[in-house]
C-alpha cells in the first residue's frame, strides 16, 4: 500500500539538493508552474519535492497557500512518480488556483510531459 505521508524522505532539504536539481535538471514551463526535475543518485529512492516561490507571487498568505496546494498535490499522487526523481516546483506569479485539484492538474500535466510518471 502506498504511503501518503510527506515526511523528511519526501522533501528536498538543503541548498545542495536544490542546487543539484537546478544545475543538472531539465526545466518545463506551464501556465501556472515551472518544474525542474533530475534523476537522483539513488534510483530506488522515492520521488522528492522541493518548492521555490518568489516574493513577486504575493504576500506570505498567498505564497504559503500555493506551497500547501502543490505539496498536497504531490503527496496524494506520490505513488505515480518514478523512483529516484527529484523535483522542484515554482508556482508562477499570477497563478490563481482555486483549489488543490487545480494545482494537482498543473503539476501532473507537467510531470507527464517530463516523462517522470511511472
């Protein structure tokens, strides 16, 4: 059974992890989201997510809501991702998701285009 937790193993943490994804990863742009992805050094590790969001997005309340929506979309769909992939999601300024299904649709569409879904 798939775990729906979003614990430490599901997150990118630290500058080194983010630099690896930004430096070696591929980028895809969507209307509301930019996605970087790279295969990690451990091909059996579960998929991991990191979030980057600009102050241009809006105030702290808007930025935190966007991060929560993307995290929840990733958490609920984590079993659909290939093993050993690290992802950084960047919600674009002007993004107006009404609810989590909107964020999930955008995230999963970019991941499908990137070929990182199992």
